C-alpha cells in the first residue's frame, strides 16, 4: 500500500489560543497518572520498607517530577527537629548529640554564646572586687593562723626537750641547747658522753614530733586548698547562677539542654581561675562551651526536600575533619560536618541511583542508615581500618527519612535481582511513562509556558507550539504520542528563543520558523558523523545505487547511534545462489563472527520460511550466500530479514529488484511482516541518499504496515512525499513486498504449484535448475 501524507501526518488537536502569553502554567505532570499514584502511596506509607525507586529513561523529567510532588507534599508536614553536637565533659572523644525544636538550634547557639560571655565578664569583674577578695583574705588568714599555731606547739615541745626549732631554706631543723647556748656541731662533739647520750635518746621523740607536725601542716594545706577551691567554686556558682537561670528557663522543657547547661555552669565554676588566666585559655574554654549545629531547619516550612547531584560516602553520612598543628592531626566536636542524611532527616532525599552505585561504599552506607534508622558519622578510613589516628565517636542521630532513588529500568532490575536488602527497603516502584497521548496537547502548551516563565523567554505562537508538538511526537517515535523527554524539549524551547531574539528580535513572539531552525541546528550539532558517511556515498567510496534494477541486490535500511544521536544509513545486501558439492545457505557475517544472537535467529526464520513457502525437500535444495556489503561492524537485530528474503528470491528467480526502493522489516516463519525500530531514521536516511544522488520521482522505502504510526518525518521529507517526489509503501507480508520490488505478481499456491510466470513460480523453477546441475547428489537446505 502506497501511503499518502494524510495516512501518517501528526494530527494536532485544535489549540484554542493564538500565543502562550495568556496561558496558565501547569503544576501537575501530564500523562504520568500511574507514576503519581505510586509515589503518593509510597509517601503515605511511613514504614522504612517503603522507600521509592523512580524508573524511566533520562531526560524525561523524573527528578523534577519527584521534586515538584515532594515540595507540595512536604509543605503540610511537621518541620523536623534541629540537631547539635556538644562537648562531652565525661568523655571528650564521644561528643553528645542533642535535639531541639525546629529553628531552636541557632537561637540556642546565640543564647549560649551570650551567656558564656556574660559569665566570664562577671567572674573577671567579681574576682577583682572587694567582696571576693575579703573572703579569700579571711580564709587565708585563718589558714595562716592555724599553721602558725601548729608550729608554735612544735616549737614549745622541742624546747622542753632541750632543743631549739629553726627554719631554713631546706625546711625546719632542731638545734641542741646546752646551758642556754645553741651548740654548733663542733661544740656538740666536745660535750661529755653522758650529755650527748641524753640528747641522742631524745632524737626519736623529736623525729616523731616533726613527722606529726608535717602531717598536720599537710592536712592544713590540703584543707586550705579545698576550702579555697570551694570558696571559688561556690562564689563562681553564685556569681553565674543568675546569668544561667535565664537560658535554663528558656529551654526548661528540653532535659538534655538543661543537663548540658548545668555541666557548663559547673565546669566554669571549677576552672574559672584557669579560664581567666589569659586570652588563649579563655578562647579555648569558649570553644568547649560552644555548640556545633549539624541540622538547622529554621529556614524551612514543612519537611526538608534535598536533591543530591553527586552523593559520596562523606557527603552522605557526614565526616570528621582534622587540622594539622606542628605535624599533629587534631580534631574536636566542632569539626563534625553533617551529610545529606542529616539535612534531609525528617523529610525526603532524592538520589541518582547510578551515581549511588558508582561511588564507593555509598550504597552500603545508605542501606545501613535506613535499616538501623540512625546516622552514624564514621570516616571511611576508620571504617575500613586504614587509619591509626584516634578519632571522635559522635553519638548517632535517629533517622526518619524517605529516600527516592531515580534510575533507569535496568538499574532497578539489577538491584532487585542481586541485592536482597533492596527488596527490604525499596518496595515502591514508580514507573515513569515515556509517552503521552497527543490529546494532552493543551497541557503540553502549558508545560511550554512553564519553561518560558522559568527562563524568562519570549512567548510562543500557536504555530510554534504545533512545531514543538510535532517534534515531541518525533522524539516519541509515534505520530499519536507526545514524548516525555522534557529535557530535550526544554533545550529546543530555549534555543528557539535564542534564534528568535538574535534574528527576529522585533517580533514579540517565537514563531514556527524559529522552532524549525532550532531543531535543525540542534540536530546539526550531532550529525557530523552522518554527514561524513553521506559524503562518502556521494564520492562513491560507499557504494549504493538508487536507480535501476539489479538481480540479487537490494538496499536495506540500518540505524546508527553516535552518542545521543541516531540516524539511518542504507546498506547494500547481496545474495548469490549456486550449485556446490556441499550445499547450504551461508551467512557471511555470521561465519565471520560479525553477527549477534538476534540476527542469527532471523536467519533461521528465513530458512524455515523457505522450507514452508516453497515446500522444499531433500531433492529440492541449493547453495546460497548473503552478505551486507561494506559493513565491517557487528550486525544485530532482525529488521533486515525482509530485505534478505527478497534478495534471495531475486537471486533464485533471476528477477531484478528495484534499486530506487529501500526495504526494512522483520518476517515471521509464515512470511508476515513484523514492525521494527528506527523507522524515522531509516526513511530519512534513504531520502538523504536519494537527495545527494539525484531524485528520479519514483524513489522510496518499504516499511511494515504496523510502523505507519511511527512515521513522524521532518518537514522536507513530508514535502517531498506530498509532491510525489518520494514514496513510502507499507506491506503486511512478503508477497506484497515482492510485487512492489519486482513489478511482477507474487503468485498464489494452487493445486500443488504457484501460478505460472509469477515470482514464486519462477523461484521453484530456479531451484529445479540448480538441482539438475547435480542430479545424483542429494541436496538439503542448511543454514551454516
């Protein structure tokens, strides 16, 4: 069947506007009802087992879809708590995590800084005041009096024993006194022996008195220091209690904060002499008494929605940083840095599934956090046992989060198949559709308005929107479906606005010509390789013919993909039949290991088709070969099987094939034509070759009947079809293709044979001629 432009042209619904100026923007995502229902169910189910995986191709707006829904959904949620890390006075290596009401962390940090500063100032002023000085002087005087009293008692007892107590730089010593005179060592040695013996007998008593006195003095010193410490502590507590009273009252409902404030108050009272000793000491203690805010939700309403572009282990769960000081690594609780899980805690985290898998240990860290429902900050080198540095062990923070992974279908299938934990954690699949009914054209125009508003672009005319709709159908590969590849469409919209401003800035709207030019330029960015191939065809380096007839030669249609750009290129397929000692049909590409499994399958189907169609038996066989000429890469797919069959039929029957018609289509064992992919690229690929070799008016392509709905051709090709310069034929079976390609009736099978002088009749005749070349040999059809 020869197609008219009306048979496949995109039928755009009537748009009820002249331009987009007065159009409303659209908040919902068009054509994604299934995905919307799935994601809402996942958000409504609170259990940790129902995290969400959004599947679909790239550039379909999956992330934007998720973020828009989450933004609306989260606004009515309760804003989650803030979290801070503080100094642990009992174990500094294990910082404490404390939660506060949403928005309180910043206030508490400021309040605490002011309280600490006021306390230090009050202590500094108070220690220089008369009141504290008097109390300390009084305590010191009492201590000195007690100490003097002890020494006086010792002195009297020493004198009763005939000695005198004397104090030197080395401590207290006793000197013998004889007849009222202090003796020197020489004088002592000259004393009568019995007198010296009397002194010697008193020496142990003196030693005991000295030891007891030293014990009393030590006890007095200890009591004095303790009393002084208590005086300082109680005085400091008395001085700062009123200052801390205000902040404690403000946060009295948070027992963790109250306990922490009391710990600071006690620590200040115990260490205030050191704190006030110099500026460095004061700076050090101010740092200890500060807080490290790891979660601050003061600026959000509802629950947080965080989108991560490059998730790594550290920026997912947080990290502990270090500074190097004189060759030594140092850290403290203020150097704990939050991760994405902290920021999204109590809300939603959107992650790219492929990037999660590519970055080392990210997937394991995410699973552990979700399964344990807590965020434990641990540097990777410590986790792997690669660090010898003694580091912090911060308290884990409770985790309440919904994670949304965004990835393609193959990623979902891979995780579902090989990771048991994935099934436990991600039980909501959100399938993102790639196609939208063309009936949603009005919503499509509103989507364009979204892009216009977001990027401050010129408004588009109705005809410009129609060109975008046609391009959207072209992206989807169906003339009745819009594409959900909104990323691609956004690029075209922005580029069309650029062209309109640069070349038609006086026109208030972006028109259809600007859109056409944008599409042409966008495709031109990626079409260098295609143009090089077309140039080689024009120069005769790649041999193709688009005129005349040839026996056993046909133009097949293939699709090449370079980066993100696909294009069609015709390829010459040739078939040869002959008589040989070893019979069979040779697929040259298969025997050269240049074909894939699907292509090999298609050759087996061709074999079975010939067996069935022409009733072959062991006595009606031949040898043949098929080759894709000047193709040196791997062949895959079955879309050339119709062209291969036609080439074989031509080679056997000796009926030439039209070279001005290229063929694509897959066949089944009954000879029915099946749809194939890349129809747009294949049709336009052969059109481009005909264009450079010269149009004859009878050139065109044969496609499967089922692929009519896939035809969304560019304006140039449509115009050529409209003017009968290029043609498209749709066929349902091999016989229909035979009659177009050979200008001869295919022939029906009746009464044990095909109609005389038809193509199928001549195929049988050709097989019989091959058989007669070796009448004694038994032949069979064999696909090698």
